[in-house]
C-alpha cells in the first residue's frame, strides 16, 4: 500500500486586540481556512505574553495600541524569547509604530483595513519564513531610510559582518534592499531562483538579521544604498 502524503499541521495563531469584536472577527475570518487554527486570544500585551507562553503558537496577530502593555513592547518580549513570530496590525499609519515595530522584531506589519485575502496570505507567508510588509509600508521604510544623509561609516560590528559576505552576496543584499523578490533578483543577476534563495539565506545568517525586512533596514541604516540611487 502506498503511504499517503502527510497533511502539514495548520499554522497556529493567537489574536491580540483590546476590542473583543475585532478579536472575534479575525478569529471567524481565519477559522474557515483549513491550514490556519486560532488557538487563543488576548486583550493586551501582557495577556498576550501569557497566552503565547501557554499555547506556543506559530504566529501572533498583534494590535499596536492597547492598555496595560502595547503591542510593540509585547512583540519585543515574544520575539526575544523565541516564542513566536509576530505580525503587527494597526489602524494608524504612523512611522513611529512602523519603525519601533520592526526594531522590536516583527516579521510583518499590516494595516487593519487589509482585505481578508491579504491577511490570510500574510499569515501563510510569515509562517513559511518570509517577512511581509504592506506595499505602502515598504515604500515608507525606503523613504524614511533615504530621507536623511547616508551613513558614511558603519559601526564596527556591521562592517565586520559585511566583510563576511562574498561579492555576489553583497550584490544580492543590495537588491534585497531595493525591495526585489527572489525571482526578480534571479533575472537581474542571471541566476537560478534556487541559487538566489541560498544567497539570501547566507546573507541573513552572516549579518545576523531575522528576515528580509531587517535586511532592508540594515542596507539603508548602513548607507549601502544612498538616497536617489
């Protein structure tokens, strides 16, 4: 008898928002997906940490503005402890939320008016190990990082990290910083997509950054791409 392929376990999600109706709406929206399971919810950041420690989800959908402990502080603790990945959700399109959230370790950042299909796709993408920003948020990252004068010299630690990259990995990093996907990088450098994926993985490891979003931040904070280029 031929063994049947094993069905992948669903992505386990915790929903965090101070409004019960919002939590219920997200849970209802996600419950119809066969590959996503909502395993808990919380009304503030402190509760979120407790629920995440107990349930050990794969991913947390985290509101930003909440009482007791906000979503950014909770994200920092959850990510630092390696408990789960976090996608931040907010109705507020504000730069301070965006950059504080990214530096806290969020793997994604979406506005609450994102279409249901976009939210589900975001969960699947982050669960597969990809970082995700809404298109308008990606643009703001690049605009913010290029708004001021480029850094002329990097700190000693980033410089040492860059020296560990091969010339090809440096090329790939700069293209990641410009927002190109693996397929686009492959076309630009005349490489196979699998080869690009390997280069990206090596770059993230050598720079000790969590994901592509953090790599974009690294590129602009360290002046690898200058404004207007």
